[in-house]
C-alpha cells in the first residue's frame, strides 16, 4: 500500500528535477504538472486497453465453466486500473500543494463527468480489443504501435492550444479532449471547454454501448474458437 503512493510521488519528483534543472531550465517549473496530468491519464488508458486484449484468453477456463457475466471481468479490470489512476491524481495534488501554490474551486467537480467519460471510452475500446484478439493474435502488436503513435498524437507533451488554432478535428479523440479538460480544471482553475467535453462524452457513450453489444454477441463464438 505504501509503494502505491510512493511510486507515483517519486515519479513526478523525477520528472520535476529532470525537466526543471536538466531539460527546460529556463521554462516555468509548473510545466511538470502539465506533463504529469497527461502522462497519468494516458497511462490509465494504455495500461487498461493493453490488459484487456488478452482478457478472454486469460479467463477462458472460468468463462467456460462458470456462468459469470463477461462484463464483470471488464469492470474489475477498469476498477483496479482506475484506482491506480486515482492514487496518482492524489499524489499530483500533494505535489502541487507542496511545491506550488494552486488555487482550487468547485470547478474540481467537473472531474467527475470527465472521469466517467474516460472510463466509458476505455471500456468501449477494451470490449472491441478483447473480442477481436481471439481472431487476430497480431492485434497486440498492432495495438502497441497504435499506443506508441497515440502518445505523441495526444496532447501530453506539446501545448494543447495548437489544437484549437490549427487541428480542431483532433478534439474528436476523447482522450485528447479529456486531458485538455482535466488541465483546464486542475491547472487553470477554469470551467472546461463544455463543447469538447460533451462531444467526448457522447463519443465515449457510443463506444461503450456499441463495444458492449459487439462483445456480447461475438464473445460466445470467440470462446468456442478458443
């Protein structure tokens, strides 16, 4: 339990030292907060979807012999990964309070719909990946490449204002929109961009619902294939 808190704390401390004193000595030290919010949010999405790919394969004996709702395995996975994400966020707030002078308000309540959308989108992608993997074993390698490209395509390191000025279509990626919304709330103490938030929530709901029904109707044949 102790390491669950110490690990992300030392992680953000290392980022702080490296980016403040080695890489960006002339840059605002608060950039580390900008970086960390993007890293931990992307980490939650990438770790959850990566783990979900082999979910049916890992649990096939239980699924074939015990009549348990398949969706429960996904909720269990999402719950465990989100708990780690939530702990990372707590460490973020502790670090922010120790080294900076943040201003927080009731805008923090916007984190609830943002996180709900993040969970739904991740859940929907996980439904599709776990079902497709049964028929396409190379999917894990393809998804690794997709995540590698996604890390640089999503606004984790670079300034998200570029999206508004030049590439607004990238806001259709819910992960991008959620990271931007999170930063607007916790770093700027502002109301998130409601248009991008609502759009991301709708896309996330569509992914979650369509992914669930795809998994539900294809998973029985997928288990027989296994």
